[in-house]
């Protein structure tokens, strides 16, 4: 959802990938000019996400992380961290989607995009 919002209002290509897919394509695109945004939940995939974050940093890629308050490990690794409250695993998508939307909003404003009237967007989707 975060990648979609970034495309819709700031016209920047973005793709969302699960942690397990990082080494199957996206890692080849990492360089010092390609920021990666990581959602770092405190759950079973935490070690995998940290490993991916380390891989991006090892290749010189800038990292913006969305992590739970007090996550010192992420603070050591990422260039920038957006902290969210620690909540149950089922609530994490809700608390992490808001920073992604705000990030998209502020990137769009910085690029001079009209966030109130994104181009080529319909208010509804119709099925033919």
C-alpha cells in the first residue's frame, strides 16, 4: 500500500516486497541513489528483515525504517527511523501504514506534486 501511494501522488516508481523476496531481484537495484523503506515489525520475521536491512547498507543503499519505539538495533543500522508504538502483530499493518502515507505525502509536496489532484486517478474502480 505504501508503494502504491508513493506512485499515485509523487510519481516515483516503488515496489513492495516481502522480506523473503529481497534476494530475488530487488537487491540488484540497490545503490547509493536508491533509498529502501523497511517496515521492521517485532515478530517472527524480525531477524530476516534485519538481515535484509544489513544487505542494503552493505551495498551503500540509504535506508528509512519504520520500527517500534525503542528498537535500538534498527536505530544503529538505518539512516532514518520513523517510530511507531509497539502493538500486537495483528495491529502492525495499521500503525505502519500511516507513516507510509505521510512519507508519500511529504515526498509529493517536496517534488511539487499536487496531492489534492493526482493525475490519472479515478475516485472509483469499475469492472467491465
